[in-house]
């Protein structure tokens, strides 16, 4: 790596704005890093798309991030991880790629009653990646899954609360709680933006897990090993370059709402 590599930005990829929930955790742990975010919003959600389509769009998104000079990439989409992460790493064997995955292992460890629920998209629920996680880390634990139709679209539109959103969330949360789940896993990066509604409907006895902080810690660890951490004494970066395949103004407006006033979102087309 050249001496200037540590000053290069880090790329974050998602089907839409959901991965901004991961970016929040990344920036909180690594405030001096610079970020480029790719939101493939014109093709969101990925949760109901054919596997080959998801793989092709993910490959395109990561190629754009690498062409932009990113020193590392974060796959902030559980569907992409479940369907495509091995392929992406094979395409970029010399590039640091960190990926999110549903927090099945900590959920299984934390469950008191031996029942956990995974809230995810249809593709993630059916993915080989989730099946491997359950087989490896949930022995002796009952894992209930729900494909939460429409949740991603609500977050993409910025509809984070209100009666219609509450009803859509209740449709999937209530059956898991009634079946005995005492830990719920947010298996899509869009879902943390619905977390207040999820927690209210699940009740105080149910723990809700977001894997984003673990992704941030893993990225920090890997950057440190490779000598790629930005100078820790530098000023925090709160400007985000967001490239999207969707309507730039619309996507950036939703992103600004989700990230809050402490961020400055600057948008550009993906292609």
C-alpha cells in the first residue's frame, strides 16, 4: 500500500439508504475517516430480486467504490452478504472488504428461553449465509425467521413511524414474540431505523440486536492490522459523499433525515 493509503476514504455499499445505520456506527468509532456511500436505490430492495441480479449490482457498486480510490469497503447489506460475499471477495482478493451479517451468534447466547427471531428480507431468510450462521451458532436454540415485506420500502421513503408503519411492523414482530422469542435480530440494515417501533411493539422483555457496532469494531481491527487507520488526532469528518442510482435529490433528502443535522450529505449520480 502507498504511504497515502491511510488517508483514502472508506466505501460503504447498500441497496439503498439502510446502510446509513451501519455508517452511523462506523463514524462513531472511526470519526476521522472519510466515507463514500453507494446507494443502489433505483434497484432497491434487493430482498426480492434474483440472486444473479443482486450479485451483478453488488459487483458494480464495489467496482465504483474501488475506482473512487477507497482503501476498504463495507458491505452494509445483509442480502448481499448472504448471496454474494464470497464472490465479491474473490473478485477483489487484495482489497479489504468487511461485511455485515445477522447477529445470530450473540442472539443465541443472550436468549434466556432458547427462542430467537430474525427479521430480514425474503432473500436473506432464504440465503445460504443465514443457514450457515444458524447451523454454526444456534445449536439448541429455536430460530424463527420473518421476511418483512415492505419494511425496506418504508425506510426508503422516510416513513419511520405512524399508524401504517406500526401496523406493518406489528405484522411480523407480534408472531415472533407470541412464539416465545426473547431476542430479535435486525437482519436488514434498513430495520434499525424502525427500531423504536419494533422495541415498543415487542415490549421491554425482548432484546433487539443490531450488528452494526460489531461491524465497526471489525473494520477498525482490520484497518489497524494493515496500517490503514486515518490519523486519530485529526478532525472528525461529517461530510458524506453519497452516490446513488436513484434520484439524487430524493435519496439525499431521505439520507439527510436519517443521519441528522450533524452530517452534511453531498449527492452525485452512481454512473
